[in-house]
């Protein structure tokens, strides 16, 4: 009888840390989930062209974790800083096909595919750079990613410039906004991306 009691106590001692760990993981999953800001609504006007002159639509790319930003290649200060921070994200998630980085130009008249390709070569970018019609790009920034509150139609005098990186989950929910020029904010983005990879 004493021998049996000894084994019971031993099993309890061994199981206690496992039960505690499972409890913490359950608590983290229930209370530590990232917020949902809104859901991205993609429509048929969102047809873009990448730096390789290939067509891009969200119908083939919406089921991935996405980091999106808006930039332009002739931007002298903010965009190069954002690009360097995005290179850190690229390095952190190399060879992980469930994560995509998308950079949309806000100056499509200048940023044609060949210009985007040169920009990618200059910085060592392996993610997707996109151009298209100005109305579609600006509608995407305002209505889908909700980057700015100002109204506009993507006309000749309309201009959007934001340093925010947008994190979208594989169900199309916006889960975070991060200052794309700030290393600490991008550290948080990398952490949150890893968290979303394990969220179900």
C-alpha cells in the first residue's frame, strides 16, 4: 500500500508543472489575444501590378498573415526608414509562406513596375511591391486598411503618406498598427506575427 501511495505522489509531482503550463497557455489564449480593429473589405477594383509586372489580386493572397504599408520610391526620409525596418521583418520570417509583406506605392505615376524593381534591388527586398491606379490605391488605404481619416478620391491633388504598418490576419481582420520607423514598434510587430501564427 505504501509503495502505491509513493507512486501516486510521484505522479502528482510530475503532473503539476504540466497542468500549470496548460493553464497558463489557456489563459494566454483566452485573454492574451490581439485585438480586432476591423475587417478588411476587398473589392474588384483592387487589382494591382507588382515589381515584376505581374498582376496581383487579393483573391489569391487574402488567406495569409499580411503586413502592409504605403510608401513611394522617391520619398527621402520616412520610406527608407520603413523599408529598413521591414527588412528586419523579412529576415525574421524568411521561408515562411503563410506570411506576406505588401508595400503599395502612393505615387503610381512615377512608381511603375520597373521603378519598383530597381528599388527592390537597391534594398534587397524580396517581398511584393505594388502599383496600380491612384484611385484604387487610395481607396485601399482609406477604406480597406483605414490608414487615414481624411476624405479623398485619389485625384491629382490627393495625397496620402503614412508611416504605419498594418497587420492583417488570415481571416482578413486588422490586428494591429505599428510605427514603421520605430525599431521597438517593429519588435512588437514581429512578436505579434509569431503570436498570430499560433492563434486558432
